[in-house]
């Protein structure tokens, strides 16, 4: 049984203009926080996100619910420009029950590490939050392939725990087939890295970002504005990869979030996940 986040406040889940969407989320998902025209930011534990002006006059920000956030009670707070709390809401965070997955790697792949430049480049990309919103819902799957490795699974390499989880989705793809942008945005990275291989990173604006790995080639350049569905590169097996596929990660304010809240994809029958997986429809947009 999956436990969901239950949002509680005096007067119900919606108190005045302070609201969230969806009203129930799981670990690893994204919570849209609306400020009602007054709040400038929102805080959950030690994470504070900015709320951005929307076309309807409201403010909205994307709060990531961490995969590793322990189930339990938390407090979501709305803040003014000076950091004073305008409103708060209790959240009961539930368990998404992510599975475990073992990946068999050769000795050479096991020893492959990211370089300082690679780590710094990706960190700088994730640290930037641009105010311009380019994205619209629903997002688009970068390729049509089924899921070979789902988001959030605890990763083992050659049977040994890595102490980490899978921060993106792996999709089955044919080598050389085109990879498409999940949403419109600015290309921030189009580079060949040691661990990630051929990498394209796109800033979709207002805290939403995506990154695409292991590609064999690029169809875009850094600084280019791309539209949703534009070809950005080609499926490959560069970097630490056991075969042609696409790994891509969706970020909300620098933290990986489950893309299956935003798009619909089907797991491959041959997925090595220890739990059977069902087709995941995207969460209804606000």
C-alpha cells in the first residue's frame, strides 16, 4: 500500500490563497506551492524555494520532496520578502517504497569516475534558477522507449550497495535515434563528459531543469533556445553505460524528482526491478 502526503491546515487543505498542487504527493515527487499574490518564497525543512510570478497574477514555485526524506510530519511555510512566516501547513510525508536494482558493470566501468570539471559544470547548472518560464505541461518523453530502470530505485553495482539511488529514468533506445527536449528551454550544457558521456542540460525556467546522458552526438549548442520536442541529440552508450539507452533526469530547484509525475511511460517487461511496475499516468496539472 502506498502512503501519500496528507496536507493539513486550519480550514482544510487550502487556507486562503495559500495552496499546493497536488494535495497528495509521494517521496521523490514535486509539490507546486502557490503564494496567493503575497508570498515570495516557501520553506520545507532546510530547503527554501523562490515563488515566481505567473500569468494569472499568482506566484508559484516547485518544491521537491526528496527521495530520501524520511516518512513523517513536516511543516511547509510561506515567507515574505523579509523571511517572515506568512502561513504554514502541516505535511505528513509517506513512503514511496522504491525498489532495489542491481547493475552488472565491468571492472573498467566500475572504476570510471567523473572529473572535477564534470562535477563543477553540472553543479553550476543545477545552482542556477532563472526567472523566465519556458515550460508548459504536459512534458514530453524524450524518446518513446520503455523504462529499463525507474527513478528512485536503490542502486547496487555487481551486487554491492552503492549508498545511492537512481536519480533519473533509463529508457530503452536504438543507437543513433533522436532524443527530444522534454520541454522548451535554454541549452546550458552540450558536452562530452567522462562519467555521463554525451550530455545535454536544459534550463526550462523557474526551477525546472532536465539533463540527458550517454548520447552519441549533439544536435544543439550551448546557449540555444529549444522548443519542446526539438531534437537535441542521439541515443548512445558513452560514459558509464552498459549499452545504448537514454538516461535523463528531471530536477526541481536542483533536486532530482520523479518524471513519471509529469509524463506517461511504460516499464519494459524485462526490467530488473525487484517489484512489478505498472504504467504511470502523469499527475493532473493545475
